[in-house]
């Protein structure tokens, strides 16, 4: 039975953390990104008047940055916000219309800087930018009813179809950075044009084919793995290479598996999802262990200070997981989405909403002097960035935050003919085919959830993977992590939420002997701002008391835990003396670290048995 999405357009988040985050995105973050994009010339590039010698030379992925921002503004407009930005976006759309090529092609960098080189360089993001523009055009039509942008993008896509799938006249066959595939599925679902679905299938099925012209055939297996071109996708079993590229591709694979009933492709998606989340994901939901190539490395290789965990990568994993939920309702997907939306995605933006992390480490050590830093290996020299910044040279993450936060309602519910599925718990209402679903909760402050539903279909509710005890008066059956209630109507559930210590797999050497603290879906960390420097001298009591203390900054609870602190040792080496003293350790939700100035931080703590 087809599992239908319930779009954010039909969901209103009324209160709680995500209500705050969504409002902050509309009131602060969308404008912060707009201002930085204006400062750096990303919007000026749409005037097509840059000439050699001028500052802010157009860059080959700027189209995508602006496209994601337009998509975020559009979604926020659908939520009833940011309407005053419509004329600004209209002008950008007008410029696209004016400067697209006669055959429909549109790309600022290749038009202004390498006019004769279009479709010759697989790694210069032409198809990636086209994908984000397609998504933006669909979003803008939904927000405004205006379809010129969408018309420009269907013309562009018809051109891409002709060049890649018919003439095979480009110097490569598949995109160097996946994204267009999932956008083409959206375009197919928006227009009903089968050719767009076929083009998505073309790009997915031709990836990893050694006989096409994607490589000069002297690339190593590892080099091809960077963009998951090392094997045909159906043969892939491990998440390798660039993390964002990987999960955008996996997301498209999940869409195609669902639409075509392609069991082989679904099998590949299941394998790749399981390898990602069970061996290559940080406890915060972050993915990407290496900054060097922004990529996965090996099973259980999860260094904390050197963690890459790009904000886009976490968003792309949520996109993949949500599409898997559309294939099969199983809490292994929605549990990961929950892990991401309360930790590894939202850590990517400051609590003021105006500065961003590109990388989201799980440990920030003592601050090195510039001289010390200068002697570190290059990849460590950046390690880790200690404070969020307002803009990056490569600014893919901030607009990704804009569009994800505005459309978080896409991740809450889905439905088939028989059931309404409740995947995430937010104080919200949803209009589902004329029926009204109301969820009343303060989750994740506590685990009490009240469900009111006036429709005929039955309700299935995810039992969070972290939950050991459920209090619920109504009868239900468990299946794949969901509580299936046989009678509709109102249901009250409590997922009993207590702080707990988590340990990592034995093979995850970076976390050996350590524990992280979670309360419900929220991962915690310690900062020197609360606990003093040398966080490695802290030991959390394995069976001590952990109390809650409401924390305004996070709008969640901070935790106060029993622990010990080792006396500071200044000699480089000395005999172990065990002179620890009792102390209270204050832990804050991981997503709010680095909001109080430069501070050491750690998610993983020594444990005092
Ligand atoms: O290449 C486009 C985007 O820039 C990638 O998805 C990010 O990892 C960043 O490298
Ligand atoms: Zn990014």
C-alpha cells in the first residue's frame, strides 16, 4: 500500500523547540543568509554584469547556494512568513529568464566565465546546480502560484535530457555531485512528465559503469568512490566517499525504489542505510569522519575532534531516512531523523540564528596558539573550528538550514489507506484529507504525547528507540518500532524520559571507556564554560544522580550529574595517585555548544564506575 507524504504545507507547529527554531529561521536566519549572499556577490552574479578584474567572480556552485535560499524562502512563505521577499525573488527569477540560453541551459559561471566549456567538466557542478534550481522552482510555484521559474527549469531539464540521455554529447555521463536525481523525481511528481523520472533513472543506473565517459579509466577505486562511482549503485554495500553526495544519491535511490517498486534498489538502500547508521554515524547523527575529503572513512572510525559532520551531510541523511520511511514504516528510519533534528542538524546554526557551523565536531580541545597551530598537519590546523561563522567561502550549509527548518513539517507524519503514522512528536495540528490530527506535547522536554484524531483511519505511533518504558492505557500491537492502535480517536502516551549514559561499540576506539549522556532524543555535552578547562579530568558517575535544570538557551533541560574531577596534573607524566574529588558536572544539549564564547567541549566523558 502506497505510503503518502503529509506535507509541511498541511502541518502547523504550534509551540515547543521546533516552533522556536522555525520562527527564528523565518525572522533571523533567512535574512542573515540573504545579507551575506548580498555581501559576497552571490545575488549580484544574477545581474550577469561581472567582468574580469571585478571582485566577487561568480563561482560554479553559487547558483545552488541561491537556489537553496529561494527554496527556503518559498517554504517559509507557505508557512505564512517572509512574504515581503517575493519581489526580491521575482527579480532573480526574471534574471534567470533573461539570461538562459536559447536551448534552455542556465548556469551563471559557465555563461560568464567559461562560455565554451559547458558540459565538459563533470566536477564543476552544472547538474548539481540545475537540481537545486529545479527544487527551488517547484517550491516557488507552490508558494506563489507563479510558474515562470518552473517553465525555465522544465526547458532546462528538457535540454539536459537531450544532451545526456539522447545525444550523449556531454563529456561525462553522470553528475560529479549527486542532487539532480532527487530533484528530477520531484519534477516528475510535480509535472507528471515520465521523461524526468527516466532521466533520474538514467543518472542512477549509469553511475559506476566503467564503460562510460565519466572517468579517463585511470582513476583508482578510492578516487571513484569519492562520488560513489566505484560500483553500480545496486552493488554498493557501504557508505563511502563524500557524505553529502552519498546521501543525496541514496535519497534518490529510495524515491526510485518506491515509485518503481524496485526491490533490488530498495535492498541496496537498506544495506547503505544500515551501514551508515550502524557503523559510520556519530551519536549526534553526524556523518563524515574526515575533513580531508568531506567523507566517510571506515566502519567505527569516528574521531571526535577531527569529525567532519557537515551540516549538509546531516540534512542529507534526514532526507534519505524520510524517503525510506515512505518505502516502509520502520522506526529505524524515524529514530535517525529524530537523532538528527534534535542534535546534529540544529547544532549547525547558532541560538541567535545568524552564524553557522560547516563541521560539527564532538570535541573541542584546548585552544592552540597560532604558532602551535602552524606546526599542525594541515587537516588538523583547521581542527576543529571553535566558533560558528556568518558565511563560508563555500556556503552550502546556511541555505540548507533555511530550507530544512522551514519544511520540518515534512518529517512528522505520513499515511496510507489504513493508518496515519506519527513519526515525530511536536505540538502541532495536521489537516489530512479533511480530517484533523492534533498532537499536544512538550516533547522533548518530556515524553507525554496526547493524540486527537477525528478521521476514520487508525493511528500508528513510533515508539522511540531510546524509550525503555511506555505508559499507555489503550491497547496496541508493536510492529517495526511502531505502536499500532486498532481504534482511532484520542490516545495518550507517555514515553518515560530519564537521563542515561550511552556507550559506543567496542570497535569505536575514539570512545573506548567513555560515556555520552542522553535524555530522550537529546545528546548532551560538557563545556569548559560550566565545568572548567581540562574536561578530560572529569569522570561522570556511572550510577550517580542526574537532575534536570531548565535551560533558557536551549529551551530544554540542562543536566546536573554526580561526578569526580581529577586534580590537575601539570607534570607531563607522574605516578597515578587517584586523588579525585567529588563534583557536580553540568551538561547542556549538544546543539547549543559554542554559543557562549570560545570553550572546550566534549560529548564523550570518562566514567567513574
Ligand atoms: O560541492 C557542493 C557542496 O559544497 C558539497 O555538498 C559540500 O560538501 C561542500 O563541499
Ligand atoms: Zn554544506
